[in-house]
C-alpha cells in the first residue's frame, strides 16, 4: 500500500505557523484583509466560502464577502473591483468561481490589482508565474508543492503528468513544476490515449473532475499520485483516482478528502498574508 500524503495534517501545521505570523503583523497594527466576491448562489461555492471564512477566522485574517446577485452586470462588477483596488485596507481580492454567463471573467480578473490578486489569475501574475519571478502563487499548485516538499519528494528530472489544463490548477501547476526542473506533460480531453502518458509518470496529478478516471493499470509502479479532483459520486466525495486499487501500485498517494483540499484553503490564506507583508515591505 502506498504511503498517504496527509494534506490535512500538513495544513494544520502550517496554519499554526501562519497564525503566529498574523499575530505578529497585528502587533504592528497591520490587519490582513481579504475580500471575496461571490456572484449568484452556486451550491458548491457556498461550501467553499464557508470553509474559507472559517479558516480565515481561525488564522486571524479578516474576510469580507461581497455577495452579488446572479443578474449583476459586468459594469457593476468592475466598479466593485475598482473600489476594492483603491481601498488601502484591502490586501487580497478573489472572485469565487463559477460566475454566471453574462460575466466576462477574463476582463474581470484583469481588472484586479496584481498586488491584491490572491489567486494569481491576473494576466500580469500569470506571466510572472511562467517567467519564474512571481510574488504570489495559485493556492492549489502551492499546496501541492508544499505537500511534495514536506514528504521530500524531489521533482528535478522527474516525468510529471498532469491531467487537466484549467487556469486555476493544471496550467499554473505545470509552470511551477517546470520551474522545479520537472519534465511536464499536460493532458486534456483531446489527448488521444491518456495511459500512454500516465504510465510514464513518476508523479501523476489528476485534476480533471472525473471520478475513477485514473485506474491502477494506468499507473507506473512506485509513482506518486496527487488527486486534486473533488467529485460527488454515489453520495460520497471522491477524487479522480480509483484510490482502492491505485494505492497498491503507487508509492505515495493523496486521499480525497484530506489531501490537496485542506492545503488549497491553507495556501490561499498564506497568499493573503504574503501580499499583506509585501505591501508593508516585509
Ligand atoms: P475544469 O473543469 O476547469 O478543468 C478540467 C480539466 O480536465 C480540463 O482541462 C479538461 O480538458 C480535463 N479533463 C476533463 N475530463 C477529462 C478526461 N476524461 N480526460 C482528460 N482530460 C480531462 O476543472 P478544475 O481544474 O477547476 O478542477 C478539476 C477538479 O479539481 C474538479 O474536480 C474540482 O472540483 C477539483 N478542484 C479541487 C481543488 C482542491 O483544492 N482539491 C481545487 C480546485 C479544483 P479540456 O480542457 O479539454 O476540457
């Protein structure tokens, strides 16, 4: 059986350290403030918002939710983003995904001040990420690298295969793993035969949102498996990996829940603190 990569445990450890950093900032009169814009009433978003709010409170970060109606216009959204950009006290801004169809997400993201872009989704910060001189990191990718580092899993020279090319997971993770000298392949729906790539992976990341997409026969013996997927399946939360069988082939594996998820929330809080410290020249 593969060794478990315990994201929950690591997230708790890091939260304790982060809390100390926030306490120190507060002692200097600096209060990290994080603003989340949510549009409409997506049920999954509600769960994520609740988790973020609880984590921020535990760590001592002030979080403000801007709940907008599902019929909000692009102009109204841009006007809110501009206000938050200009507000001195705001250190981080994020737009909770998904957004309704009338919203031009790319334009809205581009309107966020890169210095307050906690999700690292503004064009300037995406460019910096690929150039390797970034000051903020996308939460999920940051969480995954933190987990690999904690378990001393080296990426240099390794074959990394990432299933999924979204802007929030697959693409930024590829950029950051490339920066660590891994050889990275990104797979997607048009990839002809997934297993031809996955079988060569030393580190396999599944971020497709498809239960049981990765089966044991697709995995090289001793591979490290990072399951990013969060899917509701047969009344349970499962990842993208057939955990019960893949665990017999892999050397390390993340559980779902309790793997990447807790580290994503924790990493988001770390980005808020990082941007706050940066603003104050720390
Ligand atoms: P998206 O739907 O934006 O992207 C999914 C990606 O997977 C796309 O690139 C898509 O390809 C690819 N894909 C889907 N099905 C297949 C398939 N059968 N074969 C190959 N590629 C496939 O999803 P997200 O990146 O936002 O999220 C992915 C999963 O990760 C979801 O389950 C989500 O809930 C979860 N998630 C978990 C987080 C955590 O903290 N654990 C954080 C963020 C997301 P194409 O581009 O061709 O459409």
